[in-house]
């Protein structure tokens, strides 16, 4: 074996790779074959030499000896190679076994690694999805921010953003266009510079309290431009909180309400006033007459009605044309207004050339007829004065029919029927005349007896029903409460006025069961509205004197609330001022007991009685209702001072104020200045059935 191969053979076989051991083994086998062949050749030569010894020469002896030595050497090397071969085979076998184990471990490790790689791959894929989703979300947020910024810049509504201390930090261009203030003038200030002076500080205090309590507020607010001009806006204010619930911003949105207010006033005007003469029309007249009858019952006075029809008006239209006829009606309307300066007198145009005048607050004695006749004479004299119309001088006259409340009728329908009948009789008798019936009222007495009999069965026949008149928040213009009003649909006489049948109900002793039915029906209706998810409204129910003095009043109220499943704070019980002061000490006790039930308490018709302030401060009242008679005179100095004093008194006693009989925008503006809370009257809504009010409540949700 050569020197080059020995180091390889002495290397530790267990450390050699399997393929190298196999290669070395093949080389050794090849060497062994070569040595074996060489040995066989030498033995053959030696054998030949021995058999023919005579051929051997001395010169060849040494070579023979060398051959023998070489043969022995080869045999030694052969044995060594055999040992090497054996070692290699053992090493190869060991390496093979080790390799098999290694391969198993390798496969196991590979499997584990593959699982880990798969898991990591899935995690990376999931992370990639999350990353893509986050990228998309950030893109969406960025797009939303860009959109919000675009809306902020281009919005037609004025937008103001304030910090947690209500300091302005940004306004949009529309805000500047609306108010005249640029952003630099508003930064770091509050919104007080926009106050017009038409709202009290209490109003703004309540506004911010609502924002903090509910999270937002919206309603009509009169603001002031930089030019000092006041203008109406629909103002919405929203509070923004962070994740910890801390206030970070306020966002206010102002919408110019000028054109809408003008449209509303114009729509109201055309709905309630005659466009030609600017006098109240039939609808407004009917509502005002009903209010006048209600006051007459409460204050124990009478009123009279004069229906006027111009003589020969049809002939004037045909001869001179409708333009002259229209001018004539305008002039007559103005003359009627001028000759009737008292605020308690109502003038209306019912249609064509027919006018009507109500003389209110007349004495309930023999003076009633004479006072009315004197007023009617003045009216007819004012009409017949000559007038100049489009270069035409004309003289006209009129006939009138009179009716007296309560003698000639208990409600609007009956009074108009009697007045028209008397008008017909006046025309039959000739021009420039009026007529009234002065004989006994046997028919009226007969009707009263009939009503008295039928009232005993009205409840079980389901002839009684309720109407509801909304009470409107003077600031937000939303319906905050309703008053339940009893009505009677008689099968023969039709709709009977409450002023006619309620006194009969009291006289025949049915006021307590009827009042209990009203209370039950009203509380059930209030609960139905709540169950429908409509805006919560408080239900106001009037208590008569007999109801209030009923020993079972508390039980009846409690039972009505339980049966209706209505929370007590949604019920408001009203008593009149005169009722409260009949026995003030007993009133205090009863009111406190009712208050313990959790209901709200209101004093109705305030100002018409003789309340003692010491007792008034003891009554646990929540609401003071200003009588409609004072609202009708609010534009006079005395009337304004009286309403202002009432609201101030209510504020000092921590009561809310409701004004009844609000009919005009001017009255509403006065009440806003005097910090009135709620209004009730024809300016907003007349009494209506529950289904009509349901629609209104749905609209304001």
C-alpha cells in the first residue's frame, strides 16, 4: 500500500461520511485483488523455479529471495488490508445505523420545522390581512376627514366648534356669511356676542343644562349679526366626549330661519285671517268665541253676538264692479275696527259681506241688553257714513242680528243660529236695522231638561270623548304637554259645548264619576303614546271643586295611574285659583298628599281670583297658568305689566309658567321676553283628537 493511502486508513471511521467509507472500501477491494494476483504470479514463478532447479542460476538466487520476501510482505499487507476492510465494513455498518437514526431525527425535525413554518406563514398572512385592513381603515378615516373638512367648508349652515370651556376654536365660511364675524374675531371667545337680547339668561342656562344632560339641544334661537340685526335661527348644539367620557368639544350649527319664519307667519295669517280686510276669519273667530264663552263661565259674566250683513252689496258689485266691492269691504272692516276700540271686542269677517262682532265681559244683569243695543247702534251708524271709493261716493247700510249668551245659546253653533235668524228677521223688516228676540226662553229650558236626562246615560253610551290641546315649549317649539278637554257628542243636538253641559253634570251630581272617567281615559292615552316610543308629554287633567273635595280623590288618582301603568310625573292635575282659595288650609293638605303620589300640580286661571301670597307660597305647585284674558291684553301697558309680574312671581316660587289663549305672534314674542315656559292656544294648535296629536308627536321624534 502506498504512503498516500495510509493516512486515510488511520482516520477514525465513525466520523467519515457514509459515501466516503464506501469509496475507500471499493479502493481496498481493488488493491486486494491486485495484491492477490501479484501473489499468485509470484507463487507460479517460484513453483516453476523449484521444479526445474537445474535451470536456476546463481544470478537468479537473489532475485528469488527477493520475490519470497516480496510475497511475505504482500501477505502481511494483505492481512492488514483485510483488517482495514473489516474495520471499514464495521464502520460502514455503524455509520449506516447512525445515518438511519439521523435520518429519522432529521425527518422528525423537518416535520416540526415545516409545521412551524406553516404556522408562521399563517401568522404572517393574518398579520398581512390585518395590516391591509388597517391601511384600508386609515384610508377610510382619511377620506372621512377630508369629507368632513369639505362639508365644514362648503356647508350652507353656519358651524362653530368650541373647546371644553366653550371657547370658539373654529368657524366655517357659512358662519361668517350668516353672522358677519370672521374666524379671527371669534377665536377664543364664547357665543355671548351673538345673543340678541330676546332670550333670558335662564333660557341659555337651561339650554346648556339640556346639552350636558341629554348630549344635544336644538330649537329656535334669535341671534344677532355683527350689524346688530336680530334674526331667527334654528340652533343645534351637540357635546363631544372622549373615550373616558370627558367633554372635549361642543359643535353648534346655525340655520337661518328668516324665510321659514316668514313663510310660517304667512301661512298662519292666511289660515286665520281674511286676506282682503285683515280681520280674523271664521276659523279664528270660532276659537276666540269658544274662549270667550269659557271665560264667561269662569268669571260669571255674559256676552253678546252681532252678525252684520251689508244692504244691497250684490247690487254694488254688479253696477260698479268687484274692484269697488272689494274696496268697500276693506273700508267697512276698518270702520268697524275704529269704532270698537276695546280689546275685549272681537271683529271677524265670516265671508262675502257678512261680519260678526262679539261684545265680551258684559254684566250678567238687566244692563246686558241695553249695553249691547248701544254698541250695535254705533256700529250701524259707522257703516252708513258716506265713503269715497275709486272716484265713486257711496252710502251703504247694514242689518244686524243679535244673540246673547247664555240666554240665546250655550255654544257657538246655537249663538250663530239665533243671531242669523234675527238677522233674517231684521232684513225682512227693512234696511239699516237690527233685531233680537226678547221673549221667554222656553225652548232653552226644555233643552236643558233634555240634556240633563241624557247626561245620565252619556257615559255608558260612549257619547263623551276627549280632545287634547298641546302645550308648546316656547323655546324649542316642541309639544311638551297636553290638556285633556271633555266633549259631548249628543245624538240629537250634535256637539254640545262644555260650558253648556258641565254645569249640568255638576248640578245632577255626576261630576265625580265623569271626572274619574276623564282621569282614567287621559292617563291611558298618555301611556299609549309612551308605549309607541313618542316624545314624552305630560297629561294635564282639570279637577272640579267636587272632585277636589272628594275624600277618595287620592285613591282614585292612584288607581288611575296603576291601571294605566303610567309614571306619576307624566300626570298634571289642575285646579282653579278660586277653588284653591275657598278653603286654603284644606287645599294645602290635599295638594301635599297629591304631591306625595309624584304627580305635577298646576294652578289654572291664575290672576282671576284672590290668592293670598302667603298661602300661595305654601301650595306645592309646579305650574302657574296665566289666564287667556290677560294674554289677550298683553300688548297693553297694564296687561304687559300684569303678565310680567305673574311670571316673576312664578319664578320666585320656582314654578313653570304656561300661558293660555295665545293667538298671535306678537303675544308669543311678549311672552318670550317675560321668560314664559310654555304656551297653549290657537296660534299653535286647537284641541284635537288623539290620532291627530299622535301624528304631531311622531313628526317631532
